């Protein structure tokens, strides 16, 4: 008897979740028997963005470019280029990936120009 109530409660919870998802957007589909069923379409998109935290990736990218710019200003462009070339020349894959990521790009140069007077 208790398991019957549990199954009923689970069914009610799943229906409530589906109803909430349909409120956010749904499309009507007809199955083979001719029954029209509403299927939420926003749910997959939300699940994808929950797996891929865009905001966190953007924050990491901004911090990385800021760090590269700070290193470029503090080491100087010649010394920075030498360090990056040493990373690229290394045989290990991790060092080569690091060298590729630390290459000077236009955004890094622009930020370095802006923060150069601030750092001195």
C-alpha cells in the first residue's frame, strides 16, 4: 500500500515538473495513434547551459587575458616573447599548449597598452 502512494506521489511530481516546463515553451506533436502531446522544448537548452557554465568560462578568459597582459608589461615584450618561444620549443605537449595559449594577441597588446602607465 505504501509503495502505491510513493508511485502516485512520484507521478504527481513529474507532472508538476512537466507542467512548469511547458509554461516556459512547448510544441505540439502528434504520435502514431493520433494523440497530440505537448512537449517542452526549453528544457534541453536549459540542461545544456547547466552543463556548460558560460559565465565561468568568460570569467576565466578575462582573467587569462589580463594575466597575459600583466606579464607582457612587467617582463617586457622581448623577454615575454623569449619565454613563450621556450615553451613552444619544449617537447612536452603541456608546454606547447601553454606556449600557444600565452602567445601575444591583439587583445593582450591593447590591454597591455592600457595598463602599462598604471603599472609603470
